[in-house]
């Protein structure tokens, strides 16, 4: 993502906290919503347009509820003026954008797919993966799927590849050509329990949504999305339900991980945690449930411990935090106080706390990408303070030393943005956790 504004928008998403359903048959376009319960979750993101409906305050029965969520939204699908070609390909490690050449034109996609208005649906095309520096990482990418004139968005979440769903899910999709904003619903056991509207954004930057509420209750879930134009008229039907956008939540998980965006996942600037390549849990051979939330400080982890950790009653809790503290000029001593309080809370609840040393930063790379303020000059001092405290704990895993160069910074090759380790860095973390667990289980 080399254009500055889209790059900033995509990163901001990472730091905020950044007809899909067809249960046996097609749902009629003019069926009505049936209210089942009257309690809504809080802190929903709403669209700042007068024409946009606010977040719905009820829980709906899923039956017949797909096509009439509010009286303010027309259910007639707006026909798009041109033919649309949708391409979808696999993510290329360290690519920050993709160049799409078709009909003598060049388009850029910031996720692994694109919808393009075309004159000829059989036009030849080529997709290339592009690095932050603008060099080609891989050309003529194989295309996984091609759709002509799609009527519903294509979701890109990979819940089917995860051992457990994260408690803070990120919903992602291929942007709909011509869409101004999107409506997202989360459905649990046949009932719509959450509804969100995204903010109006440039089409190619509007492809994921970070849920700020934890998904804690046991049950079967899936999510869906549809696109709207500037007049709040639907351009698409709901995305289709499949295994990649469905998940099951169960309690009594043996191993969990509490942390910030390093634990939550995502990388290479614009790839969200909804895909597995940039999640360290992917590279841990023993399943670990992801309790991470992007942007958290140690104080915020402590504040949500009871709500987010205790429902799962883990035997072992991996704790990795601190990077957002020393980025924000929070003293290492304050971070350690919060980590000690998390340790005490674990011990009081019969949970074994295992601390991971926090990851380093790469100030030069952060400045190069230029989407967040550079860290304070003394950030390494506070990081060392946290690391030394962690190394004095009964249970710890030292991943910091494996990610750090001779100057104490995050190794260049391991991070595009200078803050988040990318796939190779996440592999180092996941394999280190797996090695610790292997010893732990063998000792037992």
C-alpha cells in the first residue's frame, strides 16, 4: 500500500479497538424481521450519515430476517451499470498491495482480491504482488476463483483454518465495486446478535471490521456482510454462509493467549487477523485460543482479565504485552505492576501464567512507513525493564532475543511496518510457544 492515505487508513484499522445465510433455502426479499429478544450489545460503530441507520437495538430471530433489517433501508438491489469481474488469489507473504493489469488499465488492491468494472468479462488480466518499496515480489499470481457479476460479497475470514476462533473477531471481505459502506451482522444459534455499519471509505480500503466486543458465549456463530451505495441502497445481497465465516465457541479451553495486536494477529500492513498467515497461533503445533485485542496496553489487559479470560478456565495462560506501553511512553515499572497483577489474578484462579518477552520495535522502519508516531528515544530502556522482570518469573518464554538485531531493534526482514512481526516473526513466536508446551506436557 504505497498511497499514503489508504496506507494510513488500513493501519488505523489495525490499531483501532485497529446472502450469507441460507439455512436450507432461499430467503424471500420482502420477508420481515421478527424480534425475539430486547437486549443489544454496546459500543457498536455507527455510520455518521443522516441516511444511515443506527445500530439495531434488538436481537432478531434469524428466520426470515435477512432482507429487511430496518425500515430505513430499501431491500431492492441496485443494479450496477457495468459488468463486474471479481478475482480472488492467495495472500503473498510481505506483499502490501497487488497490481492488477486488465484492458490496458492498472488497478491496485490492498487485500487478496478485487472487483473491477469491465467491458469484456473475458478480458485477459495479470495480478502481481508488490512490496512496500514498490518492487514485484511475485508476478502472474494464480487465481483461486473468478466470478462474473457477483451478487454478494466474498468473505475472506479463515475461521475454518483456526483451532479456535479469536474472542475479538475481525470480519473481512473483498471490497464491492461501487460500495460506499457495509452492513455486518453476527448470528449466534440462529439469532442476529450484533449489527454494525462501517464508516464510509474509499472502496479499496473498506475490507475489514474489527469487532470491539468479545465473543464469549458458547454456541454456533457465523457472520455476513452486504454493500451499500452512498444513498444507503444495497448493492448486494448478503454474503453466503460457509465454513470460513462460521465458528463455534466452547468453554474450558486448556491453553489461551492474552495480548495485544502481536497476539491478535495480522501483518504486512493491511492483512487483518482474520487470516492465519500472520497469527503466531498458526505456527504452534498445540492449539492455543487467541484472547488478543489490537492496541491493548498492559493496563487494558488487566482490566479485561476477569471478563475475557475466566470464562474459558484455561490451565495455562500465555501473556505477551508491553509494546504499546513503551510506544506510548509508559514507564516499564508501571507495565511490570500491571503484569504482576495479571500474574496474581492467574494464581488466584488456578491458572498457570507464562510470560513472553515483548517484541522490539524498528524505529527506522516505522518512520519509513510513517503511519504512527516514532517511539520515545528511551523505549529500549523500558522494554529491557519489562524483559528482565519476565525472565525472573517462574514461567517465561524469551522470544525477544530471537527477534532482535545487534542494535536492539526488531530485525528488518521480520517486519514490514517496524512494529508487527510478519509471517516469519510470528512463526518464531508460535514455535517457541509450541516448544514450551511440548516440555510442559511431557513433564506432566
